[in-house]
């Protein structure tokens, strides 16, 4: 059968493709800046809206689809509006786009934007749609044919831009803004502007970030001095100096990328605690802007930048720790923002009294980066204005005993809170938690710090198959007198863990559940991914034992810790991993088949296939293949699935077929 081509050529540009069971989409390894285009094309093709949207494109109309948009590039667009989107197209195509007939494509959740010629965008949607239809119709196999990587000649201007961006995005943006202006006038830039060349020689990127960190710390000291005494900011000259310093600092943090995704790991490596706090606050602000709570209570569209709007980053960076008893943090902030926005403050800095949630409160505001004052804290009437009271101190003021670590601890600047212990111990355990902005349930796995960088760990844990809980992030849990821990946050699937319902279960129910899980494995394996963590505690089902989701990343995260472990003993009672993992070798797709077969055995027989008196004895039994006799009528299937040699096991797709035949008996 014909395979999906590795690349599709449109307008002389090669776009890498990927295939999966639901069709074709643009590959995830596009050159930097290509992600918005991939999301847009996938949405139009998968949602079957391609032809309707192409009609809008042919009429040169703007359109949006949920978090995605494509707007016509016009002559009224500023050079700054065009800059990053043009650079990203050059990275992909190696040529300058024709901006006289082009679209700017982007999303509400990515900073990157892309300028793309209208004809290329239309043809790309049509061609990906055609390939997608052929895969769904069965005339083309959802596998990519082998091909050499695309070679794109990058223009010297972009090479120069990227070299400057390694030193400072501010310098790079200024350089490219001038370059675009010169090209718009019909000229070409042959050399880098002298003032930028001199500046780039003076400081490295680490120097610039370290300087920003020092200035942020100095600003906090100045701000604390201005807030001393019964009435904060009474020294008008000092308040004006602080406002000007904060405005400049926020602008430079923004252009340096500190307020954007992807830089936290570098900040941690450099030990820049002040910038880490600003970055985490910016990420928390993004989540608040996108939350249903804000949309419901505030109603107005969120600002384009985290430094604009009515709320200061310091609401998250220096939280007061105060929230009314019946409110979530997100509800409380939204209520305060709505009240503050509807009643403009009388001055540039100060405090306003207002009645909220049945009690009098003080809303503290000041001028920052926006053109109007911003809300940075809300307190009860008469309460002191501490710098940054820890959660423990707030609890002490309420005379509440601190729960056992890590319950009620917050992660990622108040983004998540740990609420319930599920399995294991604090340094390698699974917990239920809450996303504080909207109250959504999440699963939180705690473990020792990873031997991988944060980005490497996210990639190692990436699983895109349906029914697998989305990975929300990797964050740190740091608390005095406790070891530093890494926290893995996943969406919580509906239903309950399979382990909580007990074994044995009816053969028909077990086989149906096995088929559903094997299909998920087959989809992941087709995408080159290994699920790794198939066990009853991480399989979620409804009360009829119908699969509702998998949350399989815990054991994989623990295995990648600086002191690796696999969650046994203590976290889980039994082992389900394959012999090759017990021998210290890497996981392969057949490892998932072994784990699922072991779970199926346990579900049907009521006992673990490798029951033993200790974890070490169980590991030895798994390595030797010494399992109990497999239960009928799935004995032949499980005997093959539990084979010691991975090559002797069926694939996940074959396991689906074998179990389906059993189900018809």
C-alpha cells in the first residue's frame, strides 16, 4: 500500500509530515516558528472545515477557530507586528515572504507567529486534507516513507538575527526592525548597525540576565523602603522613581524572554531567583487569562501581554496568601479584577476601600508597565501589608494545624495544590490535586530530581495517544526542611483507578478493557512512543470497568531520577514491568505488551502472575519468566504476551486482534 510522503512541497517549500491512525498532519519538528501553522492546518483538516476556510482565504478574509487565527497582513501593520512572523517564515522557507498577499498565523497559547503567502496556505490545507482523506479511506497507509531531511538555505540576515538573539532578544528585535524598514524602502542591509554590534560585544546572554536579576532585587529593596510606615508610598518622588524603574525592568524582562515559555531551565541553571519568580508569575498570569473563571466573572478579553491589563505580575510573584474562606484563588482574583476595572482608581498609586464577599477590603494599586494603574494586592481592612508572607505563616494566623507534608502544598506559584494522597511516600508518591485557577482535578506525581533537564524530561514523558492524560508540566516542590522534589502534573482522567475496584473480574469485562488499552498502545507505538506505565493503579475506568483514561508516566519519571527507582516497594505493591527492564535495558514497544498482559492476568485470575514474597523475588520471577498458569480462555494470548524475549510477544495491534477473537468465543 502507498505510504504517506515524508514531505509535501507547496510553493517550492518542503513541509515535513507525520502520520497517525486518524490521518496526516504537519510534523511536530517544524523549524522554529512553524508550530502555529501546524495547529491551524491540523484543526481545519481534522475538524473537516478545510473547504469552508479555504473559501474565506480566497476572499482574503480574516478568520479564527477556537484558539487559532489567521489575519491578513496589511500595509498598516507595524514593522514590530511583522518582525517575528517574517523571521519564522524565513526559517521555514529560506526566502522572504511576499507580504503584499500574505496571512499572519498564530494561536492564543503560543508566542510564535508566522507570516505565510496566501497561496501557499490555501494549497497546504488542500494537500494535507487530500492525504488525510486517503488515509481515512484506507487507500494510503498511515506510515511515513523514508526520505532524507529537508535542506533549507537560511538567509544571512536570519543567521545574524539568531546570533544576536543568543545575546539579547532586545538587540535582535531592534536589528531586524531596522532591516525590515530598509527592505520596505527597497534597500538591503549589508552590515549590522554599528551600535548593536558594539552592544553585542559588551555582554553575553548570561551577563544580561544576571544584570536583570540584580536590578530586580534592587527594585524590590527600593519598593520595600517606600512601603515602610503606616501609609505606603507617601514619598511621591520615591514612588515616581520606583514606577519608572519598574516599567523599564518589565519591558526589558519581556524582550529578554523572561516572561515567555522555554527559559525557566536556563534561569534555574544560572541560579537567578528573582527572574525565576518573574517567569513563574508570568506563566501563572497566562493561565489566569485563559481560565474559564476569568471569562465568567470578568468577561472582558484578556490583554495581549502579561504586563498589561488591570492585574500586576506581583499578584502572583509576591502573593499575600489571603483568600476569603469560600473562594478559590482564581475566583478571588477575578472578583478583585472586575471591581478594580469597573471603578478606576483616583491616582497613580495608593489604596481603595471596597466591600467584597460581605467584608471590607483594601485594593492596593500602582503604576507599572500599563498606561493605567494595576492591582497588585488585596487585603482585609486594617490588615498589615507584609512583603511576602509564607503559606505557613498565614495558616498560623488562622490557628490551623499544618497537614502532613506534602498535603495542601502549592506548586508553580500557586498554580496547583496537592489535596489527596493516593499511593507511595512523599519522595516517590502519587497524589490528587487541584488546578487553583479553575478547580480542575489533576494528578501529581512526586519524585527525586531528574537526571534530565526539564525539557528532556518533558520529551521523555510525551505520549500523544488518545485516552492518555495530557501532561500539564514538570515543576519543582521546594519547602524548608524538606528535600527538593520534582512534581509531574497530569490531567486526572474521569473515573477511578482500576486497582480500587478489586480483582478478579468477569472475563468478558477484562477482555474488553484489554482491547481498549491495547488500541491506545498501538496508537502510541505507531507514533514512535512507549507508554511504559501500564498497571492497575494508573488505569482509570468507570464503575462498569470501561476505560476512561491512562495516567502512565509515574514509573517512567521515577526511573529517570538522579537516584533511579521504579516505585517498588512503597509506592506500589506489585511489579508489572517487562524482563528487559528488570535487566536494566531500555523499554521497547513489546515492554508495554508484557505489562498489559500481566495486568490482564491479574484481572482475570485474581492473583498476580508473578506473585512473590518480596519485590526482589518478584523481579527474579519476571526475569526468568516463572509465572503461574495462565487462566482460560486467554491462556494462549497471555502466554505469548508474557514471553521473556520481547521478539516472541505480539505487537499491540496483534494483541487487539487476538483478544477480539477471544471476545467472540
